[in-house]
């Protein structure tokens, strides 16, 4: 009964995807990837907060259904739009009990699309609820064996674990947006963020700085070696996807940026 409105939303296909660009920090005129973010519509056409949807899904035992639908929608929309950038797709590991069975429809949709597996990164969300690291590792090994890449969200958040970083060994980590608030002015946050960036570089993991909103934060991140950036300063999530010409990425100005050992994942070349 608590999830009836969510069931109706699923039955009536009132779900869609918004796309937020991920850009090279030192060269934001390019788009490296888009993160696919689930959005719902209520009966009157108003947007429904994804947190409300996933909260209702947990309470009503619909987490598997909603998480699977989110993955399928992301693949469907990205393929239909003919996006050439990489794609980041969120998934909740607690909804998957057997990767070969639970991800069968996801894998089938990707095979039918024009998306190459090496252009897709599956992003681990809700890691705080994962009690069995071995089970999570099995899921991610299944993705890797199929040619996909892995991203770990919210590194630096209160519930994040460096043990999880060591266990999963992801291709990308996302610095928690809470850590980046005032990072250009707060010496404590700056010290922590700097050490996490240094750790990621030592491990060969690309860093995506997420959720920043000011030019000063962007410049701090670029100078301190964050590989990629995703935040409202450049573009908000939207459908159709924000393009270079329609975002602040095309108009970023100021002194040239320097980076410390940053790199592109897909091309192997130093950023210009």
C-alpha cells in the first residue's frame, strides 16, 4: 500500500532520465561523460525527487524493480540520443542477489543498443547498506568481465570506507560534494581533499569532483589534480542533455590552469 503511487508510476512509464555532464577539469570545453540520473513524474506532470522514489521502493519491496528500470531507462535514452560521450549509470548493489540473473535484461539492452561496454561506467551507490563486500565484489567482477568500468561514489563522505576503495579497486572515484564545500577557503577540507586526491593518483584511480558550484572551487580542484569535474557551476542535469554550447563550459574564462599528474582515461594523453 505504501508503494502504490510508485507502482503506478512504473506501470504508466512515468520515468525518465536527466543527464549531467562530466568534464575534464583542466579543459571544461570538452564533455568526457554524462551521468544518467533518474527522474519521475507525478500524476500532474511534476518532477518527483529520486530520493522519495527509492525510499518508497525500499519500504515497499520494489527496490529491484526501480533500480532495474533506472538502468534500462539510462541505456534506452543514451542510445536513442546517440550520445558519443561516456555514460555513467548508477546501480544499487543491495537490489542484486545474482548478477548473472538480475542483470540479464540490462546486458541484453546494452547488446541491442549502439553503446560499447567500454564507454559505460557503473557507479556504486548506497554502499553504506552493503554488508557483504564479497557479494559486491562479485557483482563488479561480473561488470568488469563484460567490459564495463566501475565508479565509486561519495569518497570522503561520513559513511565511505577506504577499505571499500581497497576492496573494489574502481576505475573512478567521486569526491563527496560535502567535502568540496568551501574547499578553496577551508584549510581542513582542503587538507583532506588534497590527501584523497594524492591517494587516488598513487593508486592510478581517476578522480571526479562532484557537486561544486563556484569558479573558485573549480580552479582549486584543477590545480590540485582532480581529473574530472561534475557540478552546477558548469551544468545542471537536464533533458535533452546539456551541450557544450549551452553551458558555462563553453565560457569558462581566466588564467590557464595547471594540473598535477592528471590524465584522461580513454585517450592516454595529457590534457591540453
